[in-house]
């Protein structure tokens, strides 16, 4: 009887799943060399951020997938813009696209990734001309979070991610709330 029960437990198929995480929160820049302080400009360093992550989750601890985030890095605008003519506004946002490896145990997960970051500069010059510039850079990220499983397919939690640009002295932190959905189980 005991041998039949043990062999029945060993013969169970592995459960694989694909999960999708949607995180929304606030990101802010922490950099080793801040931009110069100009008295006529107001500078912001961050803003509302978000990320979408898809992970293939086999039965063991290691999971792999793709993480795409949106992170405002900084913005500059002229002070008293309404009273000035010919003032300029600039914004720098990043779109990190990272290959991710993650591990989760007891709802706590740790992740790391490497990939490319799209930097987009947009704005308006003092003469009213539009400014647009895009460039790709290599970057990496580390993250930690906790997910409380509400049901078999749905979980909610929080996450903190650190993203570093390798070509520039820019590092950013994103803190946010996460919604996890086990999209596919097989």
C-alpha cells in the first residue's frame, strides 16, 4: 500500500506556467554625478513609472523571461515660463528592455536582468523648434518583491527595482505595487 502511494506521488506531472506581472509606481533617479544647477531651470528626477514582465515558471526555483519598463529619468523646464519668451523644456525618459532571471520562495522573489535601455530626449528649444533624440544603451537591473497569492491565478504585492545604465552615471530606483496573473498553466 505504501509503495503504491509513493509511486503515485512521483508520477504526477510537473506544473508549468507563464505569469505576467504589471507593476505601477514611482521611479526616481539616483546618479553619481548630478546635473549642474542652473538658477533659471527647474529640474525633476523621476516620475510615475511602470513595468510589464512575462516569466516562464517551471516547477523549480529558477524562472526566465522579459521585463519592459517605462521610467522618467529627468526633466528640465524654465522657471516662470509664462512670463518668459523663448524658454526651453526637455525631458529624458528611458524604456529598459531586459532579459530577466528570477527566483521565488514563500512569496519573496529576487530578480536580475541585463539588456538594452532606450533613452528618449524630447522637448522644445528656446526658438520653438522641437527636439527629438533616441539612443540605445546597455544596462542591468536587480529587483526584490513580495507577492501575496489571492487565488491560484491572481496575486498582489510590492516590488523595488534598481536599474543602472552602463554608459552613463545614471542609476534609478522604481518602487511600486504589483499585480501578478498566472496567464497559462500546463
